[in-house]
C-alpha cells in the first residue's frame, strides 16, 4: 500500500508574529510547512524548534524566482495544499500633503503597494498555478489560499494612504481570484485583522497601546496571533468558505487617527 502524500503549507512571513503562529499551528496539525521569509535568524530558529516537516526558504515575495524556489521546496516535502500570505516588513506614515506643504513620496506609496499587494498577487498566481497542476482531493479541491489584509482597508487612518490602498487591493482581489480559480479547484479567502499583539505593536509603547485598545468594544485587548492562526486554519480547511474577507478585530473600527 502506498503512503499518502504529506500535505504542505507555504507561509510567507512565516517567521513573523502572525505568520509564526500559523506555522506552529499547521505543523502541529500534521502538515509540513515552508517558512518563506527574509528573517534568517528567526526562521532558522523556528524550523529547528519544529523539527521534521519544517523548512526555511529565504523568500522575496516580489521576486518570481524567489517565490518559485520556495514552491520547489514545498514540492520536495509533499503536496502543496495550502498557502498563507502573511508577510509584512514595510510601511510609511505620510499624508497625501504633508504639514510642510510637500506632497507625499511616490516612492513610499509604490514600495508599499509592491510589498503588500503586488507581493500578495505574485505568491497567489505562482502558488495557484502549482496547485492547479496537482491532483484534486475527493471533494475536487486542489488547494486553498488565505491572504492577509487589514481593517485599514476599510477605515484607513490619517497617514495610512499607501498601506490602506495596498490592503484594500488585497480585499478587492479576494473574490475575483476565488472566481478565477474556481475552474481549478482552488479557494481564496482573506483575513482582515485589527490591532494584533505582535512585536511590532509592542514597540509603539504603553500609551499608544492603551489608545488602540480603548476603542475595541469587546474583548478590550489586542488580538492574539494564536487567534489569527485559528481563523486561518479554519479558512484553509472549511471547503465551503470561498471568496470571503473576514474581519478579526473585536468589533473595532478605526477612527481618523
């Protein structure tokens, strides 16, 4: 009797706060995982901690060659069934017209879109093509993808034009991509987190954290990366959820600032 192929998940930003939580949860569930990131030290420590079935591939999400190498690594581990796009790493806080009257930097805007929107699309298109070439499950599904947006896509704050535009692009991409990929049996969903308890959020200081949590109706705290990971796993494995963007924010709505 042949041994069933191992299901593999590729996670971009897999060494970061949200991505790491996803990697750990999926690995615990028995999936092999490819940590696609640029944070060498964190990623190498993570895969060493997880052991068998975890591999780190240094990955630039904006590069076709780099993403293809990560997908090659996934194929070596088993059958690519899941992709989670959770990378971060860049942001520029700038008004369209700054206080001194100067216009916002076009470079900052395009760099932000390149990472969060173009990078997401690059991973989606290359990964879905690999999935489409594979054998379907008994239910006819070849794979599932979960991208990451933000509630800033809906309520972008002052100074967030580039980030809000990029994440709004991910929201708009979700249903269209799900419809595109229905022909090959690949589902696409997105999580739009609110303020999550990551290392980056901790760096803003206690006063800023208190401000963030002050307008969260319930529970009055930051979201946990483990809660993000639990939702991602559900979207990856619930075969009837497709083309959806799910807010994970404790009913939070961003104000102007």
